[in-house]
């Protein structure tokens, strides 16, 4: 699994930790968007869009192992923005079961976390749970396609 990652100022420190964790796990970070320091304030929607566009571009090139990781203060703004983008399924999670299920049942391709609500140790477990889970397909496939039908441009197939 490979990641495009990004944060706003509210997520820089947690993202630093998670990028280091990904390196330890041998999982490549393809790009990072957002400030390098928390004192540089940015608007999280711009970061979310940049990261999601990179994820989609790689996935359209058949790189199904490319995912997005977005961190802001709560994860919520990143997820709200990401889910506006056709083809992106983003979930903000704060428990390990949801981190697994958001992939297993919802086929998420972007994970959103909140630095101000999730401790570092838990955040590492959440990321690991997301990474280790796989989409179960089956009865969940149609449901995920129903989600996609809400943002798909008119006339575009599945
Ligand atoms: C920035 O202060 C904060 O609003 C942002 O990081 C995030 O929590 C938004 O959802």
C-alpha cells in the first residue's frame, strides 16, 4: 500500500508521526501536501483536494494500492471535503473497529484522522487497522456503488 498524505496546520504533528510510522512499516509516501510546521496556517479543503486528486490520478492509472491519508484538527473537515470528490470514499475514524470496517465494508480509499481528538498511539493503531483490512465486496459492492452514484457526473458509467 502506498499513500499520498496531507494535513493542515491542525494536523502537522500527527502526520509527522504517521509518516515516520509508514516508513518503519516499509510503506511508501508518494507525496505530502500542507505545511511543514503548525505555525503556517492553511485552508484544509485545498489540501484535501490536492491529495484526493493525486489518489484518483494514480488509481485511474490502475494503481489500486494507492490511498490517501488526511489529518486536520478533527479529521471532519478533510472528510467532508474529500467526499465531495467523485471517486473518493473518505472516512474519519477514532476507533480501531471503524478503521477496519471503513475499508472492509465501505471500501474507503482515504483515511481521515484528527490530531486534536486522537492520541498518537491510537492513531498508529487506526492507520494499521485501515492498512490491514481489505474490502469484502459481495453484498457491500452494490452499497458502495450506490454511494458513487450520488457524485458521479451525469452520463458517466460506473
Ligand atoms: C483548523 O483550526 C481546524 O478547523 C481544522 O484543522 C479541522 O479541524 C477542520 O475540520
